[in-house]
């Protein structure tokens, strides 16, 4: 009995001696998020153990990791740079509710009604354009204009397989429906779009004059602007009654069975504060605050000045679960940024070669001597 009590006491003492920490997975670009997490660590005394995504896999990679770790969670908090994959995690039962006091003033459509996640510091999908190659008068006005013949070979877009481009397409499925969205995708595929690996590379291609236009996010445009690239952002579908710009808030949430729940709550309270939204607006990411009354720099467009898409993010999460594989199949023939379907001659040669190899194997098996040779085992 004494030994048991002593063991409990020692365990509690050892736990008390461990440094306070919180484990966070982050799909917001590391160069923009690390300084915010470092500030929280220095002010709270809570050690932040952060894992960041890569430009190639973006949110999808971290979401798949969270799903794989669900039986034995490692992360406490997920700071996602969008909401669609967040809804996917919610549907899989991998989140737990937390309604932060800071969330009261966040618009209702930009947070989960059950407190599973809260949005903050938004970006928007925009047309990035090279000011030395085209004039503003030459810009397309609508997303659907991008399939027009006049813009053939002039656009760069990230393949809609990861990140905010994937979420954008999923949102179009919920607003336009499948037929209209797939017609637009096919039109883009037929219009000699340069399909790149991510939004950053798209902004680079436009800034370097490879293509005059691109679809990307506001933060990617601002980073190139600060790097003295001749780029600007243009908000599509702003006409009265139009589709509107797709505004994508960051989202933050606590993972189910998180090891450090109380520290996770403190981190979320910090991230949702007007102070952090102001820092993210003033930083390179040029985020658009969702908290009311936050002052923004001149180059940041306030969300309330935009005509924005009306999006049900829960429906977006459902589309992501149902349609992501379809999108992978649709873009399977995009190689090196170009659509290569129709190269049937090359594929025919491949199949012919494979048929010859298989025929050779069958012939060999047919004439192969039976066993019993020297050195055979028992």
C-alpha cells in the first residue's frame, strides 16, 4: 500500500517537472506562422512543438497524418490554412469542441456551430496578374471567363489536388453543382493552362513573366509584391449578383484525445485574438482579419468590402471526401504542367511492349524443363 502511494506521488512529481508544452500541426506557411507561435511560447511559457506542411502536399498531407495517428494522437492543435479539410476531420470524428471566448465576434458562417473549429485571419482566391505584360482592362472579370479562347495559354493554376485550390474547386461543386463545375474544369484543361505544384509557384510563374495571369491566394501575391515582382491581385466575380470571391479563413481546432488540452485552449485563445489577426494582416501573409475593428494596411482588402461566395464549409468537406479521387483521375494525364492525353501513339507502344513481354513469359513457362536437375532440394 505504501509502495503504491509512493509510486503515485513519484509519478505526479515527475509530471509536474515536465515542461508545459503543446503540439501543433500547421498548414499555414511556416514563414508566416512560426513568428506567431514563437510569440505565444515566449509570453505563455508553454513550449510549442510545431510540425509544418510542405508546398507540395499542403493541408492534405497533414490531414492524412492526423487520420493515421487518430488511434494514438500526437498533436493537440491543428492550425489549418483553410476549412474544407477541417470539415473532413470533423466528419471523421477526430475533433473535440472548444468555444473560445475570443470566438464570439467571429462571423457565424466562418466557424463551426458546434465549436469544433473556428475561423480567423482569412485569405481570398484571386487572379494574380503581371503588370508589365497586360493592363487591368485586359483582365478576365469572372472565373468562368478563364475557359474562353482569348485566354488560352495565358494562365497558371495549381493542380486542384491539395491546398486551397482543391478546397476552391470543392466549394464550386457546392455552389455551381457537379455539371457546371466539371464543364469548367474540362474547359480549363482544354485551354492550355500551366498546371503547377502549388500557389506559390503559380505566383512565381506570373511574376517571372512565364504566364500573364494565374489563380492563387492573396498571401502569395503579397509575398511576390514585397519581392519587387510586377504583380497585383484582382478579385474576380465582383459584379452585383455575381459568384463572389472565395474567402478562406484559417481554422484552428483541438484534436480528439489531445494529450495537452488545457494548453491547446490557451493557444487557440491566443490565435483568435484581434492582436494576432493584426499581426497576420501586417505580416507578409497580408491576412484579412475577421474580428471587427482590426486596422489593416493599405494593401490588405477588408473582407466586408468584397462580394464573397456564400459557402457551406460542411458541404465542402463532404465534397472533398467524395470527389478528391475523381479530381486525381481527371488530372492524371497532366505531366510537367501540361495535359498529355491524346498521346495515344506512345501509349499504344507501351501496351504493345508489355504484351510482348507477357507473351515471352508465357512461352518460357510453356517450354521450361520440369524440376529434378542436379542440386535440387529434398
